[in-house]
C-alpha cells in the first residue's frame, strides 16, 4: 500500500478527532460546558463537513464523451457567439481530441474536463464536476475549525488566568495534553484550509483553474522572452514563432464566473451540500469574453510545446526495419512511440538556446527582462535564467514563481506539455487524419 492511499482515511480520522473528542473535552473545562445552541451548531457543521468531503472524494471528476468532437463540429454543443467548443489539442495518451480547459491526469489515467488539479487529500481530481463540492468542503471546514478555535481560545484563556491557583483546581495532565494537541492540530489545519479557501474563491471569481494560473504565468514569461528577441521565439525545429500578449478568455464577469463554477444561478444552492453535480455536457464549451479573435485558442502558442515537424514518408517500403513478429497495427504503434520519444529527447531546452543567443548578441537589454544587475556578467545572467528550470528536464521542467510545475497539479507532463497544437488545421481535419492513420498499413508510413 502506498502512502498516498492513506490520505483519505487520515482526513476522515482527523475530522473525527477534531469533531467529537474535542466536544467531550470542552464539557469538562472551565468556564463551563458548551451550551445547547453551541452543540447544535458544532454538530451541524460537522455533518456538513462529512457530506461535502465524501462528495469531493467519491463524485466522478468526469469522462469526456467519445463523440463530443463530432457533435461540436455539428454545432450541438455550443451556440454561436456564446462559447468556444473547438479544441486544437490532441491527447496522445487517449488518442482523442481534448475539449477546451481539459487536461490529462496521470493519476486518473484519462482526460479530465476543466481540470483544476488532482488533490492528494481527496484522491480525486478537482474538476468541473467536483469543484462545487470541494469548495463547499473548504467553506464548511473553515467555519467548523474557526468555531472550534474560538472554543479552545476561551478555555486556554481561562486556564492561563488561573495559572497561580493550586493545580488541583485546574485541568489534569491528560486534559492539558488533549487541549494542547487539539489546539495544534486545529490551528495548523485551519490555516491550511483557510488559505485554500481564499485561493479557490479567488479562482472562482476570475474563472481560472490552478493549471490555467500556471499557464498564464508561463505565457507572461514567453511574452517577456519574445520582447527581448524582437517578438519572436525559436521552436524546437528552428522555426521562428511570433509571440504576442493574449488575454485569458474565460473571465466573463464575476457573477457569470460564479454561476459557471458552481453549476447553478441559485445562491442558496451554492451552499447546499446536496446540490446536484454539474453535467459533463456543460464542460465541453465555455463562454468567452471576446477580448481576443475567435480563432485564438488557450493556452496561447508556446514554441516549446509544439512538435518537431517531420516530412511525411511516401515510400512504400517506409518500415525498412520492420519486426516480422509485429502486426501492421503494432508496427505503426511502435513507430509512433519511438517518434514521440525522439521528439522529447532531441528537444533543446530554452535555457540552452538563450545561452547561445547571449553569447552571440551580448545584449544589455536582458537585464531588464530577467531582473539581473546591469553590471552582472554572462554567468550571472545564465544563473538567473536557470532558476526556473531543472537541469536536463527541458521546458516541461519550467516552474512558476511558487516553484510549481505541471506535474505538481497531477498533470501528465509527457502528454500535456508536448500536446500537439495544429493551429492552422481544423478539428475535423485532425480527426480525419487520426482515422486514416488508424486504418492505414505500414506501407504508407506515419509522420
């Protein structure tokens, strides 16, 4: 059994420990037992915590329908002018098109609609379907822990004020130890949950997932780089890609954002622990604010995330070294796997490319964009650039200002960071290509 499998039982045990033994302890500490109303409120909050946490753990984060792309092409999933349902991203693990805001989770082993992150404490993805339950869990837990913190503070204040009295007039050693352990566990948990609550409320208000926050910071970094290099960045195949600032498209106003995130426009239902789970169909198309052209996609173009383009093989004997023990389909699959591995292996990280550029240009403008002292030498410049990378791990090793990378959110980096974005090819054409590839024989090769 892995340690991660103990996370959910641990959380249930923590809820029980802070919920029930603490009530028994408070009944025997001065200035007196809890009142009837205090007990009712405490236990109601405890029930709400149990319900919302259980839903956060056991509600399915969602599975993308196989025919969603076909329906979207026919205009069934989005209304004109109201949403963006098209996607130009292809999941190589699922071998299917990904809807907007979907990501492949390495723990759930599938693409998750509007994935926020994979939470280790719920052993489940926080997604379009589970986010409302997760947010309610954070809210009721913060309220419950805050109430318990108040009860503990009152008792500790009384014990401190009576510290000069004989010890037999105060709590015994067991009660003091129980009080101290409960205070420490409650305070640490309250701080962590409150920070998560504030962060998720902010994310709800601006309609941004944790992964999209990472993508926004990544895009800002690319814009700064491109500004230094005249607006262009070099891709892994040497192609120059024009980079311009792009606004986040899914922030459509605070009220609309909340309605979309909570799955209902009824404020009472936002607090209802038994509120129905949002449907998967509502996660296949999302309204946009219209700040950018309708042809743009999110995340913005990233030269380091694009595949190295290969010339299409037309030789009838493309598989010269075909393994006779493999079938035609297995040969194609093996070739595709080797090709994907070669793309990642041959990719030169940006930090190496910028070192080469710096050595050629010796430009002083780099000081402004990387925050390096104007009198620093090239080695100091390179050190500043390296701080956001893990040596030898390429662009997928890029970290944001909090030191987070995609895999920290449960995302399958090998699939997600290098997902192919064919910006000039319609989704219908991509699907047609995949169908053709799945039915072709090795004689035609694969690019």
